[in-house]
C-alpha cells in the first residue's frame, strides 16, 4: 500500500508569498515592550530583559523528539514531533512538567537551531511539529517556521498551549498554525488565580479559543491523522476545581458541538500540589480524582451535546 502523502501545511503559501517576513517583524515588535501574552509585562525582551516567563530574546528548549502519547490523530504511527519550550506564562502549582515549566530545565537556542529541530523531526517521519508551551515565544516560533519552510518543512505545526494566550498575538499566527491544541483549564478566575497565578484566565482562555477556532475550525482527520483544526484539552481536577460543568457547556455553546475535546483523567499530585492552600481547600489537590469525578465530567460533556473524543 502506498505511503500516505503528508498534508501541505498552510504556512507554505505565506512563506512563498513573502508574508511570513512581515509577520516576523510585527511579532518581534511585541517583544520591545512585551505584550506577547496576557500578562503584558512590558519588559524589553529585544534587550534580553525578563518578565514573568523568564525568557529573554532567545527561546529556551528542554528537549525534542517523536512523541507517541498525544491524542491518536496527532501521534499516529510515527509520532508527533514534539518540541518542549522551557518556562511558561502560567505557574500551575500541580504541573507535571514542573522541571521544565517552573525550574527552567533547558538551553537557549537560536531560531536557526529551532528550525533545525523542526526539519529533523520531519525527516524522522513525524506527522506534525508540536510546539509545547509556545505562548511566550510566538515571535521566535514564527521565525523558526519561516527558516524551516525555506529548508523544506511542509508538515502541519501544532500550537500546544495552556490556553492563556493573547488573541492579538494569535492573529499573527493565522495561516501559520494548522492545529491548535489549547487547554481549557478552569471555569473560575478565582481558581485560576489560586492554582496557576493567572489573572483573568477564563476571559483570556475563552477569547483565545474563539480566535483559534475562527482560524482553523473543527478538527479535520484524514486517514486517521489530524491535518487541521482545533483540539481542546480539559484536565479533571479533584472536587471539580476545574469547573467541568462550566467549561464543557461553554465549549459546546460558544465554540462547536463538534469540538474534539480530550477530557483527561490523569491528574496526580505533583510539584506543590500537596502544600497547604493549594486547591482553595486544604489538601484538595493532594489526591487523584475519583472514578465518579471523571464520570461526572463525561456526563457534563454528553449532556451539552459534545460527542468527539472524551
């Protein structure tokens, strides 16, 4: 049976038209008084000043390689070409990748080196390039894609974020990103601030996911592999701290009932999860979720008409 052809990524036409160069210039202007993400730190990252994300001009990368544990349409048979960006614009007290997001494991790389990671992952047969935690390095991501496109990159790029993204910044990615993979973490700003230190998370997340869906629509799967569209992740937390009964109906009502939603059950206490005060109630994040808590989230999804993935 012939090998399935890789889909032609949308950024190729922007590269061929020269528009990617203009996007790079516009994105780097955001770094001068940084407004790349909703935190609006206003530091001059072009002179290597550091704001909340602790990242200056160059991106910091922890690791890269084929990943087989993503959603099946992303991992496929040959893996999702995952690049883990160090640091984060969130401070989730229960982060399972805290050594990367909070402790800063990784090394600064040039955009040329970032592009080289992308083309090497394509050469290994990965179905896509999956940038994990890109919200604070969008300018560098655009430049890396442009360099990689010049060097033959042609597979889809996945924007895998915590959902704390700026719609204005996302608009610079229109036509560059084929697949958006955001978290919809919380239904409550109070919880988001307590657990992730993220002011106005719900408004930012909702505006970001609406913009993502406007760009790429519902997930399209061809031959078992995602080629374009939106995948939303929602991690169930103990005691319904994630607000599944708020978040999931919002997705169905304001995004699409055909949204591909991964309702995740793998929460376990990590990082500072067992510290007093985490989770608003003492000890509330110091345990795994129960089967009943997960079933409740699934019922919330089904009751509002969601039907893809879970």
